[in-house]
């Protein structure tokens, strides 16, 4: 009697503890005490734990207590099973199975039924060999008693293979393999049972529905749903031949027509579609079953596509959700098992038509799903097979490899034959239309795009538009490589159509978004066709001539446009530079393109006083950038026109209609042209471009006025025109260094001039370029020294701090593109070009100028070191060290990191061995001493106070303590990384 009272007391205590632990109205101490008590029960006497738990799962207790008791029983099976003997195992299993019969009640909650099934499944997994064959007849018998019992048995069968489909660290490899083997051997009993339950309860649900017995019909439907969930638990691993043999594929196919069960049934096909083809004797059965799945999903796809294209068809969001499931399964089939239907031309052709239908569909989700298939198909079909061959000496391995390669090539060629002109044309049409984002369209635009659901920022779980557009562009490029004539005709046709619409539009600027969206498509088509892989793009002279006619007509249309609006001019410039690769093969058109670019440049006013017209400045700079792009793409085709371009530039300069930034860009284009002409031409071009700059740059007056003492830079910042003039000079030096020397693909620019037969074209200019630059950088570095900083005006002090964008980027939330201002030059600096020379200097302007001078100035020095001997022999090491190291104690971590990355690492790599002692001793020793002191202070602060104490006094001004700590730690790590990299470059680590 006392023992019984004691048991009841424990049961009641556990029940109260469960309630307290789950009740958020309880005090934290009460919940903690309750949880501690429950853990002590779970870790205590196992028989007390089991007896208590079996009592608490009875219907007398609340659902919360019963659910927790089931979890305690599962805990016993999972972690303490070995503490029982064989007889106790059997008693435990019988008691658990009896619970299934007891809980088979329509009034019981689904969660309790699920946990009961999970408990029995856990026991079966533990005792599979000893228990399964004995338990199976009981399960079959129980499932035949009614819909609730069938639902419970299906739940148990669904939980049974969980350790196969879901990784469980608690399950040893041997036990998992044993379970898999046992379940595989039991599939002839499990799968027929599942098919029977599907057939029985689906039929019963339909019958009861016909009799208007809705409650009973729902109960049978619950059994069907549970059975489908069980089926899907086997779909990932059960042999496909078994799934076909025992009717599972047929049953799920039938349920695809049921609105209530089609999503669960489609989940089955989604799981089996990517299954890998076996390599044993069952491969033919696999192919047969997978071919059947192809037919099933193609039929379902056909039904949806016909209905959705029908004007009177009623299709709701549920239909579209189902179609997404079907399309996803179709994509998986094509990506993993296309070989199963590739031999049947009719089936394969039908499959492609269905996937094309999804690609064309106005719903973005369906189109986006099928895009993955078409992209994978084109990639695979156009890639070259790779096979590693290790000869065995008798030639058999090589022969087999050749045979395998031939098979792969035949398969790819067969696929390409099905990708006819019509399919490729359709894909291109849809891709072109979908290059536009919905937010770019102006309401009431005259350029109709039909009913297409365009990409919108409102769409969830589809990534970002940039990634989506990149996939479209890759697909366009692959089609252009395979079908150059089709791609050329389609892109030209659409662009000309858009131009005609714009010409007829009362407000063409508002309709410009469609035109803008096609520029990248044109660029990818042209670059793909004229990529230089063939002597005649397209593979034959006939195709070559046809391509020439198509692009000549398009170019003629573009050249005929007389647009003067900045936005229109900018887009037209992009279109012209997109034609660059075409000009490489058809040089006769180069002159007209160059003339058109100058015409567009002259059509825009060069003096902009109203900030609202800054788009004009942006358009002029973009036109100048087009010269660079065309010079790179057209290569030697531009060389005969260099003199004409030079004469036009000189004329514009004489008339004062070419700003310095624009001149720099055109000069950079000249350097690109010259690099295709050889070293002699490069030297002549550099002399022509640099000589006028040198006349101002080497003058001693401005150096004495602004660079002789630290506060001279304060005076310089008040002379805005001259300040930006110096900036443009430094940035052009940077461009000249980057664009001079050997072209990419030839000798590495990093090699010293002594290793090449001819000196670097810019080597002779270093002696006058670098000394004033060193003075300028030394003056800028001195601004951060405490003695100078305290005398600076507030505007300059504020400009020396980090911008909001820089601080945000350190915290991981900034958009680094914002650092580039409103325009990023090709390989050039980053600054706000719209403010140049037209307003009084302010904090933002000065910050941009300081950043630009530092970025470009450091790059000029770093690139100069890579020339080798001409730098190290013409430069005075003391003046270089004075510039870089004099104020190292005051330099911020971010600036030290930049100095190390841009100057010192190239210098260490390029310094001749016989000069190591002179250069590295004077530059690196003081740097290392300072870094050691700063790191010691920072790490000491981090270890003892939780903060790195980065001495960026002007870089981090405001913010919460947490944000400051994050920025400090990141700055410290970045600086350390660059120091370590410098050691590695010299082999010191």
C-alpha cells in the first residue's frame, strides 16, 4: 500500500512539474526547479521513469502532460534501452503497441497519435531484427479496423525509416546499415500495405463525400494524407523498381487529379525525380519506371498549360502552387534522368515542349523554375567532356575512354539537334522581355509587355534580381554560341522594334526602361558571337556574311538616332560600346561609331550649373567611357583612327569644351589603343598625353605654396579648381601605369623591366611624376599628426573621419557600391564626379578628394615599384621613407592596411635582391616597430577590457559601444592580415 502511494506521489509530482515547466505564468525559479526535477526523473531509476510515463500517457491527464510523457518514453528507448533485459524489451514493446490501439479514437489529438506512432517506430528501429516480423501481422490487422487505426499505422510506417532519411548522430553506422537492410527486405510487405491503405481510404472518402457524410469523409482523408506522408518517407531511398512494382507510382499518379491530395502526391514525384540511376542489373527497371514518371508529369503539365492558356479557364492560386510542384519535379527529372527519355525522340520532344511552356508562362515562379532546366541543359550540351585516362599499357583503357567520350558527344549532339530555331527563338523572346524589373516601368508606359508577371522586389524566396538576370544573360549567351544567326536576328529585331516605339512615344524618356534592359542582352549576344574562338564567327562564310548584314543594319539604325536628352544619349552610348566585338571583325564601321560618339558628346552642354542637370555630366562621362570599351573590344580595328580621335580631342580642348575628367577617360582609351599597337606607339601616346600634364605638375610654385608646410593643404582645399586638377593628374598617372606595358595574356606586368627586352613605356616618366606626388602624400599624412590636427579648420577635421558608408561596411550592413559615388571609371578612382568645380568645398567634397588622392596616389607608387629597376634606381629611398613612415604613429589602422596592400607588398615583391637591405630596412623596420606597439596595446585592451582600442581617432567618431567594438576589431584584423601577407610574399613566414 505504501509503495502504491509512493508511486502515485511520484506521478502527481511529475505531472505538476510538467505543468510548471510549461507554464510561462510561473516564476522563472519555479520553471527552473520543475525542469531540474524532470531531468532528475529522466536520469534516475529507469523503472520508475517508465512506470510513471506509462501512467501519464493515459487519457486521464491533460494533453500537455501526455505529450511530455510520450517524449520521456522515447527518451528511454533512445538513450537508456540497453539498461533493460530482453523480457523487459518485449514488455515495453507490447505496452507501447497497446497504446496504439487505445489512442485510435477520433477524439484524440493528432499530436498524441503522432507521438504514439513515433514511440512504436523508435522501439522497432531498436529491436528491428527481433521484433519486426512478429509485429507486422499485428500492424496489418490493426490498420484494417478503421480509418483512425489506418492513420496510426501509416504514421508509424512514416516514422520508421527516419534514421535513414534524416542523419541521426546517436545512431551508429552499423545500426543504420542494419535498419536499411531490414527495411529494404521488408518492402514487399510495407509497400503493398501502403498501396492498400491509399486505395481503401481514398475510395471510402469519395463514397462518404458522395453521401454528404463530410465528417467521416474527412477522417478517411486524414488516413490518406498520413499514408502519403509514409510513402514519401520511402520515396527517397526505396528502389524505384519496387515503388513501381507495388503500385506506389500508379497510386500517386492517380491522386494527382485530386485537389485535396495532389500536393502530397506531387511531393512523392518531387522526391523520386532526382534519384540516381543504379549501375547494377536493376538499371533497366529504373529506366522503365523513370520513363513512366516522365509520362505522368508531362500529362499533368499538359493539362495545366492548356487550362492556363484558355481564356475561360478558372485557375486559382492553389492551381499555381500545384503547378510549381509539378514544374520543380520536371526540372529535377530533366537535370538528373534525361537519359531515360533521350532515346525516344517523340517523348523527349514532348518533354522539351512542356518545359518551354513553363518557360513562356506569365507566372514568374513557373518561368523561374524552368529557367534552371534550360540553363543546365544548354551548359551541359555545349560543354566539352572531360575524362581522365590512365593508360594500362595495352591500350584498352584509352580505347574505352575514347568510346565513352564518343557516347557523351553523341548524347550532347542529339540534344542540340532538338534545340531547333523555333525553341531557341522562343527562349530568346521571353528572356528579352523578362530582362526588365517591374519597378523600372513607369505607370502608363506605351511599350506593352503583355500579361507577363515581371520580377518585382515584392517576390519572396526567389533571390535577387541581379542573380536572376545573370542566369537569363548566361542562357542568352549560350544560345547565341549555338545559334548565332537566330540570336543576332532576334536581338536586332527586338531592339529596332523598341527604337521605333520610342520614336513614336510622346515621352520617350519615360519609356526608356525597356531600351535599357536590352543593352546587356545585346552585349552578351555580340560578345558570344564575336568572341574570337573562330576565324569566322558562326562557323562559315555564309553565316559570317549574314551576321554582318544583321549587325550592320542594327548599327545603322543606332547611328541614325538624333537623341539629345542625357538619359537617351547615355543609353545610346551603351549600345554603341556593346557593338565593340563586332567592330573588331568589321573595321569599316569603326569610323562612323567614333564620329557618332563625338557627336553625342558635343550634343550635351559641358558647363553644368544647375545640380538638377547632373545627369548631363553623367552622360558625358559615360560617352567618354564608351571610347575605352570600344578600344578594348575592337582591338586593332581602332588603330587607323587614332590620329582623328587625337585631333578631335585637341580641338575640343582648345575650345574649352572638354573637362579634365573627360580628357582623362579619352586619354585612357588612347592608352588602350596604343597597347594593341606595340611599345613604340605606347611611348609616343604617353609622351603626347603626359607632356601637357608635366608642365603644371613639375612647377615649383604650387609645390612651395601648398606642400612646403602641413597647413598648405588647408589653402589647397580652398582652391577647388586647382584641387581637382591635381586629383585628375594623379588619377591619370594611375591609369597610365595600369594601361601601359604588356597586354593581359602576354608577359606579367609584375616582372621588372630588366626581364623584358624593351623598357617599360612609362619608366622614363617616373623621375618627374613621383617626387611631387610624394610631397603631396606626405602633406596629407601630416594632417593626422596631433600637432597639425589641432590647428585644422572644423570642416577638414570632419572630412578626415569615416563616411557613413565606410562605417556601415565595417559593421557588415553597408553597400560597398555606395563608396563609388555616382560613377565608377574603368579601373579608376571612386569619387563624386558631379561636384567637380561648381560649388564651394564642403566636408563631403574634401573627404572625397582626400580618399581619391590616397587611393590613386598609393596605387601609383605601388604600380611604379612593379616596373623594377627604373623605380628603385631613380627614386631616393629617404624621400620615399619620409613620405610613408614619417607619420606612421598617427596613421589610422585602415590607412596603414591600405598602405601595406597598395605600396609595400608590391615593393617587397619587386625590390631587386641587391637593394633589399637599403629599401626594406628603412621602410619595414619602423613599420614593424609601430605595428608591434599598436598590436600590443590593442590585444591587451581586447583581452583585459573587451575592446581592441584601435587608434583610429578620426575614423570612429560616434556610435554605440558595441558598434565601435565591432569596427575596431575588424580594422585590427584587416591590418594584421596585410602585414602577414607582406611577410608571406617575401617568404618570411
